[in-house]
C-alpha cells in the first residue's frame, strides 16, 4: 500500500517490486480498499486493475494457510490482522524478506522472517 499511496518509504518497496510476491488474499484486500476509497479517493475497476497489475500475485497454498495459524496463535495472539499474518506466512514459506511500515511486525512476527522497515 505504501507504493499505491505514495507514502514514506514507497521508493524502497518499488525497487524490489519485481522480485516481490503478494498473496492473492492481500491483493484482494488492496483492491477492496481502492474500490471503497476509504483511505484515499475511490478507484474505478479499470483503475484498480491498472494500479495492481505490476504486483506478482501468488496463490495461497495449504502450507501458507497452516503457517497463518501457527503465526497467529503462537506469536501475536490476534494483535496482527489476518492480512498481516498472511504476508508473514508467505514470506516464511517462500523464504523471502517482508517489507513493511508496521513496527510491530518485528516483535510480533516469526523470528525466522526478515522484516525490513521501509520508514
């Protein structure tokens, strides 16, 4: 969302976007927020597709789903959203770092996932 909204740190995320993996459920969350226009102006369906086309989307696997359960119950006891935990689970399964502006991911997320703060 930092790239879409042009928030501080968006350049760091844009630089790694070609190698990034966005879980389909998180892409859906982005599309939903763009359609609602709650955080910024409301986007039309064609605009949403255009904005999100650069994101490489990965299907959520059974392994990722099980990791969500492990991370959500063991580390943070519901303090992170399902979308946040899905990102962390995907990073863990795919052995990728995760880029975020959420400070709590470092303390509440799994210790074997590299969390890179963009701000």
